C-alpha cells in the first residue's frame, strides 16, 4: 500500500489552498471566480487520469498524436449530497493516421484497468461513459 499526504488549509470565507503530495498548490473556492470547487476538482481529476492513460497507451502503440483533449459532461444529484451520477468523457484525438481501433482500445483499457479515479467513481455508483472523435492534424 502506498501512502500519500496532502493538505487543505482554510484561507478565508470559503477559500482554501490545497497542497498535493507533489507539493503543487491548488486554489479551492466556492467563488468560481477565485478557484475551482471541490467537485470540479473531482471531475478534473477523472479527466486528467483518463487522459494520461489514453495518451500513454496511444504513444506506446505508435500513434502519431498531435493533441488529445477530454471534454467531460457531468450530472449531479439534486439532493445533498450532490454527488455525480453520470459523467461522460468525450476524447478528441488529433494526429496523422490515427486508428479508430487503437483509440477505442486505449479508452477501454483506461476505463476498465488503469484509471484509478474512474474505477473509484464507478465503484461508488457513478455511471461513466466514453466516446471519441479523431481529427486529422499535422505532426
């Protein structure tokens, strides 16, 4: 088992500074003009985790990537706790000669095997779906 230590320190009102185990700081705030909300960070964590996997897998399969973007669309429960109920990840993969089967395989491996955030959220009952599009781009 690996242990990680992070901290969240109250600043004022509903503003906090989060420090990740890596030492990087994140502004957390209920005021969306000042920082991301805690639930927005959960969504970004999922997108970052899945995107990292997809890029890594596609690079290993020698796909000529120019860009990978993940657009997440989420629904939250209307009652407290207002958890995410459904999250859809739409990957936009740009490059030359990108193969559909390779992208589909990379997304599947991320969702089913590698992405810790995805596995954790799904075990908590979140319905997570995926799709993708390929855009021709120059390397």
